[in-house]
């Protein structure tokens, strides 16, 4: 059996274990997730877990007590879309146009989750996005498109 074929079942097992861990626990960091995987008998490096998080469309959301936890954006299409909007609305605090760019401000540490939600929602006006700690830059094709995007996102800000 080739090395690639042997790795595939390991990856599937790891992905399933990750999804189970985040579904049943309050995991907030890659370090916690890596430790939980080891406790479940799955050995993975933090860089592997980081790639898995992207592949599984896992993002952080706020929970009670000011904490955060990982959640998966995978699931039934309708529920997934609803979750994506909820992640964005919980994270975003403001939106402004800057020429053909749209700048989204978020709670500290939440820009990556909000940007991941925007990417996964496949918003047609967005050509690409870059996220920092509390700011997201959304590239659009023109100032008119950016204006429409701001109008589309504004009602979602502060809806939580």
C-alpha cells in the first residue's frame, strides 16, 4: 500500500476525532485541540491541526463567560449558512468603504473567524479577504461593488 493511501484513513480518523472533540467540548486553542487529540489516541502536530482546522472550516465563536470555542461550519447547507451569519454578526463591530475595499472591524481576536465566515459564505462581491486581529480587508471589483457590499453587511453588524 502506498504511503499516501495509508495516510488517508489516518487523516479521516483525525478529522472525525477533531469534529467530535469540538462538538462535545469547549476547545479554544490549537494547543488544547492537539492535547485532546493525543488524549484520544491521535498523534498530530500543531501545524497539522492548523491545516485540519482550515479544511474542516472550523472557526472560533464567543461563548458565555467571555470565552471562545471552536465550532465547525460544516453541516447541512441551511444550518451552515445560519451559523456563518451568526459568527459574522457576533464578531463584527463596524464596516466602512475605502475606495474599492471594504474594511470590517471586529472584536479583538475575532477577525480570522469573521473572515472565514465571509469566505465560506462565498459572498459574490468579495474577490478576496485578508484578516488581522480585529480588522478585515475585503477586496471588491470597484467602488460601486464595495458600496453594495457595505450596504449588505451593515444590517448584520450588531444583530447579536
